[in-house]
């Protein structure tokens, strides 16, 4: 039987998840301010599957009062948090409340704020201005070639790679925080010498504080999205120069959450992203034997499922 000892407060968490172990941000408390799979893109590599609501329309998808109320409560029951991160199951800049949320969160905590974005809407001046008070913005770029860009992201018109790059350049000119630019690399799509040199050239215009190389490490939306090897990433890192890093595996000590049970928290975690046993255990601060028990019970109850990708077992919510 699945244990029913999880905190009642954890059952109410609709918009906050984690802290999850992030390869870029340490222990990241995620804020999900967009309905599941609402995005301007339908990326072939997305770990959450196909986009169900593809749009560029910005609105108050989830009102800030609900999110702030939940955040205030959840901060009382969590251990170490390195960043509060706008991310989750959709593109966060679609929510017109993101500017106010960033400003209000800064009034209630000194934990730094990060925004993970696919860069799709940064060509809009109002989106650029909405992120100015974030401590770190982590945008994604895959190519400077529009045909490659379209194959990878399958964007909503009128988004083009030129709009995305121009948006990143203009944002850098007005944003005083740190930009960690992610290059998401996919074997056979954007890993050619021509593609890599094109990305290197655009760095001069965007001027990020860091360049972070990523590849397909979780089960993707499409089987054609395949990962680069570590050897291949190291070669690209050498080309990109001293500001470039390969996003490493998470290696922090386990985090201890102040709660009595974890079944609901595991489901909330897997609602946003597939995870290995190790990923989930590190996020919740649960030892190996305990996490095996919870996952086993959830599998028997048919609340989660598992699949193999890249030689590892990943768990997903059903």
C-alpha cells in the first residue's frame, strides 16, 4: 500500500514543485505559471511530449495571487533552496504576471530568482522588460539557420530564428543580470561544423555570461532527437572557448524536506519531468531503500510508469 502520511500542505501544491536537483542551478524550487504543455514551440527533444496548446498569446494563465500564497506557505516547509526558478511544463514568459511575480517574490525572500526560457518571445519588448529584475535568465538557442530551427522547434508563426536572436541581443543590452545561454545540441540536426561555428559567431552579439552545452538526456518527444556523446560535447566546448561549460551531473548532498511522506511529492515531481530513481531521491532527500519502496507502490497502483532511455530507467506520471 502507498503511504498516506504526506503533509496535507503538500497536497495543495499546484504551482510549486521541488526543490529539484538542477544541473545548472543546484537545488531549484520550481514555479510553474503556465498550463501543461502550453508553448510557442513543439520541440522534438521536449521531455514532456508534444505541445497540446501551441500559442504566442500572452495572458494571465494562472493568477499571481494564487502562486504567491502557495510560495509563502511552501517556503516554511522546505530545506535548502539555491534558486526560485520559473520553469515547469510550459513557456513561463507567456504569463503576463511574470514581471509582478518576480518583483513580489523579491519582497518576501532573498533567494535569487532564475527564469528558464526557450527564448521564443524575447523579441517582444514587453517580455524583455518583464525579466529585468530576475537574477539569472537561462535562454535556449539551437541554431542560426532557420531551416534547422524550424525542424527542431516547429514554432508558431511568426517566430523565426532571426526574431529569436535579435530578441536575445536586444535583451542583453538592457538586462543587467546574468545570462546563461544554453545550446541544446541534437545529433544529426545542429551538431555539424557549420552549425557550431554559426552558434559561436552569434555569441559575440548576445554576450552571455556563460555558454552551457546541453543535449538530449531525458526521453524526448520524438525518437529522432538523439544525444551527443561526452566526447563530442568536449570538442564543441573547446571551440566555444573559456565561457563554455558542459552541463555536469548534479553532485550535491541530499536535501531534507520537512514532510512525513513522499508519494504525492513524487507524483508532483513526475508531472513536470521524467526522472530516474537517483533524480527523485536527491530532490526529496530520501535514501535509496525508501525511494525504491515509494516507486514500487506507485507502479503497482498504476499512478506512474517507467521506460528505458539511454540505458537508464526513467519514471513518468501516467
